[in-house]
C-alpha cells in the first residue's frame, strides 16, 4: 500500500474494475436469491449533477450495495427524461445564437436538431453519476423517448381513452406566454410580488349613484367579467343578489350572484368574476352557467374582445391604462399596497396567464382513489411518515389533469383530425388511410405533445420493458424502494402509483423515501445565480468521491433540510485517510506468509479481544437495522465512532503490545487474526458508504477465498 491514499489515482480505476467484474448486472451475479430493484428518478437530459442529485444517488447506491452484498439479485436501472419544455428551451437558445428560430427549421428539422443535441450533451449527468460511484446497470439505461418507451406512452393513452378517462375540451388552463404552452398546477412556481389592491366601483343598474365595490389585483381582466359574486352568508349584499351592474368601459350588464366559493373576508366581500381568466372564476361560471369571454390571448396581449383602445397591449400595460381610465370616470374607490403570490413558469420564470384553451385532460376521480388505497392500507410506506399526509391531501383535492403541451419536443399525440372539420378526430397509432368523416381529406396529426410527467408516470414500468412482458418486468417489478425529493411527491410519485395499479395491476414500489433538501450552512437554498451553490463535481475533483459521499451521507436523517458546507467533505477526506492509515498499520503487523481465514469469528483471548469483538457484533446488528429503517446517517455515524474510537484509538494500541510482547505465540497469532477480522468486517460494513477506498484496501488483505468487496457477503 502507498503511504498516502490518492482518490484521483484510485477511483476511476476501481470503477472500471467493478464494471469489468459485471457486478452491476444482476444477470452476471451467481448465487443470488430474491430480487431487489430500484429505478433511478430520471434526471433531465439538460441536467448537470447538483447536490440534490448527488444525495439521492448516494442514498440509492448505499441501499443497492448493501442488498447486493446481502445476496440479493440487485438491479438499479439508470436513465434520463427527455424533459420537453426544458430541452426545447435549451436548443432554442442555441439556435438563437445562430440567428435562427425553430420556426425557421420547421418541426421535423428542429426535432433532428434536438436529437443531435441529446447525443452530444444528453448523457453528461449519467457520467457524473458514475464519478460518484453509482453502481447502476448501465446496459439497461432507459430514455423516455426510446422506441419501447414511446410504445408505453401510447399504450397507456389508449387504455385511458377507451375507459373514457381521457377527454378533449375547452377549459381554463395555466398558460406560459413565453413557452407558448399549457402547464399543470404542479409545474408552477409561486413568487411573492409587491403590487396593488384596486377597489373598483361598478354602478348598480336602475339605482342612480349607487355602486358595488370590489377589490382586485388584476383590473385588466375586468373587461371579460360576466358577473359579480358575493358569499350567500354575507348579509351586506343579501338585497343585491339577483340585481345587475353595468360593467365599466364595456357598458355590459352583468348579474350579481351568490356563490359558496367566495370568501366574505377578502377585500369588500364582493368579487368580479372572469370565467375565462381564473380557475376559481371558471368554476363559479360553471356553477351559474355564465358566459366565458376571453380578453387575453396566448401571447399575453389584450385580444379583439376588448375595446379598441386596449387591443394589442401587453396585459400589464393594459392594467395601468384601464386604471387611468376608471379614475377619470371616478370609478376607483381606493388603491392599497398589496403583496401576493404570483404563478410563474417553472422553466422560464414568465408570469402565468389563466386563459381558456382546448386541451386534453385525464379524469382523476378513479385514478386518485387507486393511488390513495395502497397508502392507507400500508402497502406503500413513506419515510418519513409525515409525507404521507402531503400525498393524500393532494389526491383528495386534485383536479382533472391537463396532459397536452404546445411544444414540439416530446411524444406527439396519436390523434388525427379531419382537415375539413377540425373538431372531428380519430385516435390511432398510424394516419388513417381514409378520413372516416369527410371520406376524402388527408388527416392531420395533432400538433400537441404529452406533458413530460405523463410519460414519467410510467417510469418503473417502461424502464423495465413494459408494455412488453419482459423478463425484467417479471423479475424486478414491483421495485422495492423509490428515493426522491419532496417537491415531486404529487407531480410524480402519486402518478406512478395509479399508473402501475391501472396498467400492470401492481403497485410500482413498496417504500417511498423522501430525502432532505440540501441547503447552505446559513440556511439559504443552493443556487448558481445567487452564488450559493456547491458543485458536487468540484468536491469530487478536490476531495474524492468517498469524501463527498461521507459529507452528505453523514447528515441523512428525518430532517427536511440538510445544511451542507465544504467542511463536511473535508471531514470525509480525513476519515478516508484514517481508514487507509489504520489498514496500512494492520497489514504491517501481519505475518507476510500467512493467509487468513475469517469465515468464522475468532475466539478472544484477552479482555480487550472480547470487548472489540462484542462491539463489532453490536455494530453489525445496529448498522443492519438502521439500513432496514433507512437511517443511513445514523448507521454511518456508528461506523465512524466504532472504527476511529474503538478500533483505532483503543484496540490497535492494545494489539501492538499483544503482538510485540505476547504472553504466548498463540496470543500473537490470534491478535493478528482479530485485527484482520475486524478490519475486513469494518470494510464490508463501510463499503456502501465509502465504496472506493474500502474496495482498494480490500485488494491488499491476505484472505482465503477472497472476492471483490462489492460482491462479498454482508457481515452477519
């Protein structure tokens, strides 16, 4: 062994050694028993490794290495998500630098451009996962735009459509004017912004100089108002319900209605209702059969349904003009400073507009029940358990899911429209040879693609080969555990659960492990733009993979946030050096001609022998129990304290004397056996957390019947 441990020299060689042994591939492992599988939450092809990815990869790798050593037939499936909007944005930015747009290329050429980009840059994050030691079976790498995966997306769409769970209709959706696509509620980011609360006066028809006053943060939508609503419990407006007001600037009479969705405490208790530009107002409109008048278009500009002076204005510009005009008419009661949460596009940060749009939806009633049932019956368990409430709350209150997106990169809808009557369509994998409606036109395929989360919902199934009845699907589905972040419990976890139950009649996993969010030591979120981010690739370069793994794994607990700094990785480096130096010392005490059999536990001679062996026995039990309960940080802390304190600081010092000044030759020989036994067992126990340094040291151990550490047996 070299005097010092150099992770730069060791880690890449060790990883190639693991790949060469075939240890990552369950088909090449002999004498394995029960299957154990994990599918990696597929990172976006646009992604680069960040601290959240690193933490999650470490968690999964710890579990996979432990189960592999425990004799399980382990499979960890890697892969990437095509990330529709994110990837399209990246390629569009590239084209912009070249002075082009996607429209200059056309759809087919643009898709070719995206595929070229994917080939060049799309696997960057997978290579970074290798650098942190992820022992995935790379021969099974999946991609959500693979041919088989596309078949899975279409199969699920057909199944839902046949059951009547998918429909097309005009509803108010979240619309990004920049990305020109609809978004689900879960794809929005809400940011607090300072604005105003405008109190507007609407004249009551037939009552001279009498008004109903309402507060709004969006006066630009008033041009599309079709009612004023109050709470039926609000006595102030009881006499006004059923009467009408004259909508200012438009001079349209609209009714005053009572609806339970109105909160009497907000503003004045009276609310303008614009069914075309608010989800809540849309529901009120449905309740009262109100007209839906759209006044903002897909570009975020005022459309032709508004008075001429406002047409073509940006919504924000129209807001100020409308207030100015209302003030001239004396119809602004007052203006207050106000701070509220504004929905933003999760990709481009544009302010979201709620607009009416014809989209495809999935009915959620039956599917939500499917996802609720296994969690309530404890067939799927959350760790920590508190996240179960978040999951169930969303499913109990979910709306129908808008699954269509108006972008080009993604799985295009297998829907064909009649050219003569665009309201008529056929669901089919191939273009119908003859239009069943007009009998003569060439049918046009839908321009829409599926929401990325629609395909991601199939990940545990499709990554294992579904809809084909593959050997992997039969062997490894359901998977055992899903490790993921809290922000996609509803976006992804719930959708995978009902997809697995509906399409394969089985839950997709048994345990859901929600890991902490990595933040700075000061409690700030990690962000490149705020200069608060830490790049795990830099940590690996400077300290090594094991040290980086240690720094993150040490803090794994039930906490929602993990405060991380570079000093945590430095502590990991020091521990790796301690293991290396202690191992060098132990090897220096051994008879060079002797090969040790550690298949059986040594017998203690001295009280110190007995104490270290008893401590090791307790450690094996504790670490194994902690792993079963996903207490990965607790287990590492136990390993650290045992190895550094009890083995290095105490027993090694005793062993020096027992070898150099033995009471008998038997004591000296036995001390050597205990040293190598405790060291080898410790390396096995530490391997899931610190795979590189433990594997390298294990190479040097003079043991009988030795295998690569990655496939050695877990201590019992």
